């Protein structure tokens, strides 16, 4: 049974920082790209940042220079360091991974349960 679990969400003042972490567990053969998405109130879910198995990153324009995504391939984790937070960053943040479970040997898209990030003004 493969699952992704996020942690680190919470309430933070504008201008502050917050770190998120996501751990993939279960019998996993390989994890390709991992990333973070968010869904702001009244908006569609959007990509925040992603990172390939080789460490290549991609960021939404709105978070460039403020957020940093990283991963530890040995631990099957991906993290998101969020600095200079703004009220508009308030959202539920979801961990995502394209991975191959050992049980199926087929690439599949997995999502975490989401973690709330609230930035007060």
C-alpha cells in the first residue's frame, strides 16, 4: 500500500516562513517527479513546485525566489521551504508523486491528504 503523507502546515504571520514535508511510504520501485500543488479558496488547484528524480526544479512564477523544493531520494521524501509568505499563499497544499509501486510495476500518480497553510496579514 503506497501513500503520501504531508506534514508541517499551520498558521504563520505574513513575511514569515514555514516548511512542509512529504513522505512516500510502501513498497515503491521508483519515484519519478515529486511536487507540491495548492488549492486556494475559490480557485483551481495549481502547481507550486516540482522536482525530478535528478533534482531539476520548476516553480510557479508567484513563488519564485521565495519557495524552495528539495528531495531526499534515499528517504523518499520531498520538502517545500516557504519564505516571505504572503496572505495569498493561504491554501491547502498537496504532495504529489509520479511513482511505480512494486505491486503493479506501472507508473501511477499519487496524492497526499493535504495540509493547511494559513498566512495572516
